[in-house]
């Protein structure tokens, strides 16, 4: 049964999720955020709760949460929110846009979010609280850890494995069978052709020297 949903956060990522959920006629009963951008039409008509503790007024089995906090490198707020409410006994709903292609032989964990245009191929596992953002392609037999952000337009070839809290920036490409260690950041536009240790930041190639006079 689809339970009523409370969205945590009221920024850009939350607006994307609420848009998907409204298209799917899911019941969004509230948005929990210190402030809400009243100019965002998508949030109009939804009840606003300004404190995370307001969630505690809802019984754990009466609602599901949606983690509307997005993800930027160096911020662990999304992971902290997920962890806090899981410990309190709440469950996070998956959000899966209707226009994605997801193999029946893949696996999405609790709270995973798959945004418009994504392709997830056979044998792939997506970890809990992970965002697979607009138009990303995740090929066969990948194993994506929890609290990852696979940003818009990323391409992961087959058998890529990531640990927890990995951020793969917009438009990056990762070739097959590469491993990416926990907390690492793959910068937007990078091409990754070998494995990356934990806690590493990879920058795309940059031309810094003026060669033409
Ligand atoms: O402790 C909090 C808290 N701190 C900030 N509790 C709750 N419930 N909400 C909190 N917020 C809210 O998160 C802010 O008030 C704001 O509404 C939201 C953050 O919004 P922002 O637009 O800054 O970022 P975002 O997280 O929605 O989106 C980021 O990640 C996405 C994946 C952006 O980088 C986007 O560009 C990106 N697409």
C-alpha cells in the first residue's frame, strides 16, 4: 500500500521529487524544512513543517519519508537525515520516475531515487538513499553503494563498484570494472579509467598553460 509521504527538504532536489510524485498521484502530505521557497509553484498547497522534530508527530507506520535533501560534494546532510530517521523507526520511500528503464533483474534498495530518463541494466544493485539523477546510464552488474549521488548524465560501464558516500559529478564517465572507494568525489566531466581509492577527489583534465601567443 502507498502510504502518505512527508518530504524532507524544500530545495531544488525536493522540487524534482515532488514533481515526479505528483505526476504519479502519490499523496504528499507535507514538506519538512526550515524554510520553503514560496515562489516555487510545485510546493504550493502542501503543508509546511519547519522543524525536523515535527516528523515525530506522525506514527512511524502511518507515513513514509522521502529524502528531498540533495547531494553536493562535502555535504553529508542527506546521509545524516536518512540515518537519523531510520534510527527512529521511519522508512524512506523509493522515488522512481515513470520514464526510466530499469531491468527486472536489478535491485533498488530502500530510499533509492531514480530520476527521469535513467537506464539501469541487468544485474545492477543501487544502494540505500542513493540518487541516480536525470539521464544517467548504469550498465550491467554495477554495485552502487549507499548515499551515492550519480549526477545527471553520468555513464557507468558494466561492473563498476562504488562504496558509500561516493559523488560522481555531472557528465562523468567510468569505464568497466572500476572500483571507487568510499567518500570519493569524481568531478564533473571526468573520464575514469582506473580504480580510485577512498577519500580521493578526481578533477577533470584541465588546460592551464597558455601555449599560443
Ligand atoms: O536540517 C535540515 C535542513 N538543512 C537544510 N532539515 C531539513 N528538513 N531541511 C534542511 N535543509 C533544506 O534543504 C533547506 O532549507 C533547503 O530547502 C534544502 C536544500 O536545498 P538546495 O536547493 O540548497 O539543495 P538541494 O539539496 O535540493 O539540491 C542539491 O542537490 C541536487 C541533487 C543541489 O546541488 C542541486 O543542484 C542538485 N540537483
